[in-house]
C-alpha cells in the first residue's frame, strides 16, 4: 500500500511541476509600425528581436516608449526592428506534455506490477 501511495504522490507532483513550468512558444509579431508594436508589448514580456543588420537580441521588456523597446540594459528602436517574436504560454502544449508524462508513468507502474493483481502484494509463487 505504501509504494502505491508514494507512486500516486509522485505522479501528482510531476504533473504539478509540469504545469508550473509550462510550455511556451515564440509567436511572430508583424512589425508593421511603432504604434502597433507598442500596443502589443508590455513590461515583463520576453521578446526576441532580429535587427535590420540581422543581429539578434533576446530580453525581458522593461519599458515600451514611442521610440523603441528597452530592457536588460538594451534599447532597440522600432526603425531598427526587422522581425520580432514574443514568448507566449501554450496551454495545449502543457496539457499534452502532462498527459504524456502521466501515461508513461502509468504504463511503467502497470508493467512493474506495483500494486496490481499478482504484483508486489500478490500470492506467493510456488
């Protein structure tokens, strides 16, 4: 009984950790104009910018102004942005990952015979 209870707690903790970490994805944002970009980005967002000279920077946004975006000691003017991507939480990926982990663990526990009929606490083999 103790091993089954421990296994169940382990699965619950693993699922909770998965949801806490979550899956994120980088979504491209159309770099149409400064006003449009400024309305879509706010402090705390994690962004990746490709500049016109094809160099890239990734940082957490501190402030968004009429001239550009700054954070982590960097400033990028809107006129210097070729492409911009913003990290966003993906609920679908997180749920899929959690379901896969639970399925693999359930399969592993079932194949090990822990707590099942004839398993760890089953009848003695003669």
